[in-house]
């Protein structure tokens, strides 16, 4: 072999190696037309300003969300994948999810709190409110959320999904009345309501089920002797109509238990919050309510008594 032929052979081999390396790099980094594109989500909660201090406009950090992904013919691509919220509207998951290689659009259906028994969106699923909602984790796990986005085309951007509240929220403002004190307030309880519901995760339609129970509210303040009004407590309840003749609220101050029994049925609607204004007097309590936060509703007046 002469020297010129060897130089030509070296150049040809080197060029072939460079071409092969570039092709492999394109395949690994995803610059070709058949690349995988990962499905990413960002979220928000559909509500205005709220009186409570938990899970306002974003799902709180470390809360678990379930996600279903279907294609345009409603076949499941990913079924009930567990996501972990970061508190800033984004999620982490141990299961990478990708758009279909054929370019088909996808539908995203998400809900909170995550349940391993949810395996489709064609049927309803049972969720419960937790009784000990004075514990923040129990309060958050009682807040059933659902949201969906249809016909999402392949995109590298995070897809926004808006969650709606499926249950009802009760908030409480407690005021000092005649001859009474708020000092010693330690609990507010909601009683006489069913604790479970069958929920349609697409439409949000609710059907109360299960046993009657009592919920102890979250974030009940600790008043001083000089306080004349405190607020911030909240409880999540299943949407339903109350029964006449059954106590609804119990206010616990020191050794005294104050009861409120509505004179007429009250209807708690999905995605609606009701603020109860409770005035504590020496002989009992006076209660009024109005709709706040999530959506607007009505107002309620009533009197209570010592238990």
C-alpha cells in the first residue's frame, strides 16, 4: 500500500466513526422524530381565598395523587399511577409516563387522595372523611379533589390540570357573648353526618354512604381570656342534607359542651364552604352561617344550648 491510499483509508474510517457516533447521540438524547416525550403535569386548586390554613390554592407537599392516562379511544396507557405533590404545583413519580409513539392525543384524569383500589374511571369510588381532622394529615386526606384534561397533544411543557373540591368545607368563627368567655376553647365537632361517599371522578357527582360519625375540626385556635373573637378552624364533610332533631355542632369550652341543632334541614353542597358564626352566651350559643371561599350558597340562623 502506498502512503496516499493509507491516508485515504484513515480518513474514511474516521468519518464513518463520527457519523455513527452522531446518529447514536441523536437516538439517546431525543432529537429524532420518533423520540419519547415524557408526560408532565402542573396543578392548581379551583378556589378563591380561604379562611383555613391548609391546601388553599395548591395541593400540599407530600400529598399523594392518582393519575390515569387514556388515549383517544379510551384505552388505558397508565392506570392509577401514584404522584407525590411538591407543594408548588408539580409532581414526582417513580413511574415515567410518555405520550404515545403514534402521536395520538391523551386524556388525563387525576384525583386526591391516592387510593390503590381505584383502577378505572368508568365506575364510582368510595372516599371517606377522617374523624380526627384536628390532625393536619387527617384534614388533608379528607379533602377529595378531582380534575381532568381531555385531548392533550404531545408537548414537552407541563400540562396544567385544575382540581375541584368534591366535598364540603365548614369553617367557624367563635365570638364572645353575654356572660361567657372563650378561654378554654379546645374543640369544635361536627356530628350527625354520614362519613363516606361514592364519587364519580369525572363529573364529581356525590352519593353519601356509610355510617354516621363525628368530625373534630382542624386548626381550632386557643383563645386568651381577653379574646372576643377567634377564627380559622375548619372541617371537611361529605355533601348531604342534615337531619332535623340531630345536633350538628358541639363547641367544647373547658368543662362545658355547647350544642347547635338546626331547626330545619341544612344542605351541604359539593365544592361549597360554609362559615358558621358562633356566639357563646352564658345560657347557650347563637349560630348564623354564610357561604365562603369555594362557591357561594346561603345563610343560616339558629340557637344552641349547653349540653
